[in-house]
C-alpha cells in the first residue's frame, strides 16, 4: 500500500517489488531491484527515506525518518525481519540481521554486520567493516561495542550522546526509572502523528 503523507508520495523504481501488505508512506524513494517484503512499514516523517538498489527488506520491520534525521540506506543491503531503523544512515553492502535496532543519528559504515538483536544507539558511528555481535550494543562516536550486561558503561556514554534531547527534544531528569517527562513526551508524539489524518492511499 502506498500512502501520500504531508503532501508527498512514495517513488518506487519499476523494477522494485513491494509486497501487498507492505506500507510505504510519504517521501520514500526505493531503488531498482529492491524487494520489500510482507508486513514492512516504511514511513517518512518530515525528512525523506531513501533506499538504494538491490536491497532485501524483509518481513515485519519498520524504517522511519524523523523531522531531524533522514534515513539513507545504500545499495546491496539486507535488513532482516523485525528490525527497526530510525533516522539513520546505512552504507552499502551491510547485513542487518533479525531484530537489529539502528537509532536516530547513527551511521553504519560500508560492509558492516549487525547480528541478531544488535543495537547501534543514537548518534553512534560504526566505521566500515565493523561487527556488532548478537545482542551487543554499539554506542558512541566512534562507537564502542559492549555486551548487554555492561549497562552502566553504556549508560555513561549515552548520557554524553544525549538520547532524550536528540530523539524527543527533552532534558533528562535526575530520577529513577523513566528519566523524561512522559506527559510532555506523549503530548508531542501524539500531536506530531496527528497529521496522518490527512493521509490518502495512492495507486501503485
């Protein structure tokens, strides 16, 4: 399904394949010979999404730009099922396995592999030919790679990367548990997504 959003329609190369249950929304460009599989949602919210040539975008995943961060995916990239890419750059010939998470402002260098459930955090930069092991976390610029049980070290770097400000425009609060004003966060999120009320399906 192709959706016009914010007055912009997807642009799909005629040699690309979009599965019938995939949703492509807004200012999204998909290059030649790219295959987008069932249940995938690709959304442009204020910045474009660009996917290159001969990419394999697998089932039930989400790719989304934000007002601050576009999505740029190079050529010959495989993105596994249940992955999530938000406002990031993925260079050519990368392999992102099932459940990989790439967050806003991150850059994944050419021929990098992010294995099952691996994370590349906000603003983090992986050089070409990097490897993020299964369930490990890449954080920082340049990125350091940690196993998931090293939470305190990850959190210390994240504090410098300012996740809350980059993603939500909010300051972190010195409290236990959620360290953001959730009333303000959800107000911004729900009001910002309200412009979907004007979306319309386009023929594809």
